[in-house]
């Protein structure tokens, strides 16, 4: 009986240690794969248009807007 | 004249309106094209990319994502369907037949043959020391929790959820999942300890073959045995083999994508569940022989001591070895009566 009770305590104790170690070494999916933002199209464009009016036009996708976006992003990284 | 023209134009319009549906119906009758079908007769999507074509390029169909987890781009992997079919259809039947089959066989055996009687004496002999019993019970209690929580994965939603409701079942399953994941570690430790402590007494030899041929004494006659008989050695190697297999496959699932990909994890789950069902059936047999099946056997793991006559009946060679080591001690002359 004594060996049985000690075995129960030991099983719970080892299980508790395992829970602490595993919790420390594993991350939840939303933590592991967290990002600061998501790119959904080419730089300088977005799904709602250049003017954010929900009406993107081919004129939005110009080299000028693309370069402007790239420059803005470079500036933001540099600052 | 004016009213005649008005009457004539009214008649023309009326005839046109009345005849139009008939004319349209006749026109459709000439052309068998169904609604929604390309009038040219061509199938415009005949040359488009389809599932069959994509599977010729790769074993999976995947798209493109910009988030860091590239696995999220995986859309279709055919093995997932096979895995689901196994998990939802085959596995419950396999597990049910194996486990319930073992219970039915043992119940029938008990009803027909009864308990295996053993001779008694007034003397005791130590069968297992405190550490062996501690390790056995640690492994055993963990196994029972692992088995019940594992069976919940297979049968819980079919048997338990209708009884206690989805909310209680969800909470219970969450707790069972934690118990399964955390108590797996003391279980694996216990199995490894058993391997190191008992392996020297579980090496198969000729005595085991003779024991098997004698049916372990069940079929009549006496079967000699050392510390562990052939049946116990089978249980030992089953516990070690299945325990290690369950540990390896369990760890592969416990750390997703660290050791194997999604196909590998599905394979691990199939192996884990299949071995688990066999493992449970084998341990039910072990519990039966250690309690109800053989009189006087439980005290070996209960108090650690067994009746000396019981020991000579079931493990005579081991008793002689122990007595030789002790340089005397209690001895029973002659061969013991075979266990009935």
C-alpha cells in the first residue's frame, strides 16, 4: 500500500514537472507564427484602391506608386 | 375603315402573343442544348487545371500564403482522407473488437475453468522489493489514465457525449488530454525502469518453451519456471515493446512537425491508436492473471510477499535459486503439487 501511494505521488509529481517543461518549451500557434502585418498584394497597391475608396483602378498599379510605397517602407525601417 | 384597321392590328398582336411560346418551344426542340450549357457544344473548362492534373505535379495541392507558416498553404492532401476513414470507421471497430473480445474470452475462461487454485503454506517469501512495486504501480496507474483518456479519443464522442452532454464532455476531454500528455512521461520512465530492472530475468530460454508446451500448468501437469514464466515474459516484452512504440509515436505527435510532417503524424496516430488497443487488451489479460485468474498472485505486487507453497507451484526454479542464495531458509521437500 505504501509503495502504491508513493507511486501515485511520484506519477503526479513527474507529470507536473513535465507540464512545466512542456509549457515553457512550446508556443501556441498564434504566438509562434505571429507577424506584424500581412502582404496581400504588390507593394503600393491594396485591395481597396489607392484612395481607399474600394475602387482600385489600373492607374493605381504604376511604377510610381510602387516605388513610392517601397521608399516609404524603407524609411519606416530606417527610422 | 379606321375601326377595321384597329381591329386587325389587335388581332395581329393577340396572335403573336399567343403563338410566341409555341414558336420558342419549337425552336428549343430543334436545338437540344440544355440550359446552362455552352451553345457551341464545347466544354470551356475541359483544358483547365483540375485536381487530377495537380496531383500529377505533386502529392499535395497547395496555394501560396505570405504568413510565416507555409504549412497553411496546404489545401488538399489525399492521405488525410485515408487517415480520416481509418480514424472514424476502422479504428473504433478494431479497438472495440480487440478489447471487448479479450474481456469476453477471459470471462468465458473464468466461467468454464474457474480460478486457478494454488497450494498454501504458513511461510512467505519476498517476491518483489519496494522499488519494484513502486515502479510497477507508478507505471500501472499512469497506464490506466492513459488508456481511459486514449479510449476517449476513439469512443468519447460516440458513447460519453450522449450521456453527459457536449459541454461536460468538452471539459472532461480537455482535462483528459492534459492527463494523457503529462502522465505519458512518468509512464515512459516507468517502462524504461522496468526494462533495466527486469530484463535479466526475462531472457527467453528452453524452460519457457517447456512451460508453453505444458500450457503453463493450466492443461495439467507441472510447468517449471524461473522468476518469470513464459507468459510473464510475453507480458514483459509486450509492455517494453508497446511502451516504447507508444512513447516514440506519442512524442512525434506531441511536438507537431518537429520530427515528421503531417503525413508522418497521421501515420504515427494510426500506429499509436492500433498498438494502444492491443496494449489495453494485453494489460487486461495481465490484470486478470494477477488478480482473479490465479489465487494468491496479487500479494506479489500488493505486499511484495507470496506464499512459499504458491511460489514453488508457479516459480519452483526461482524458489530454489533464492533458497540457495540465502544458504538455507525454509525449504519444501519434493516437487509441489501442480496448480489446478
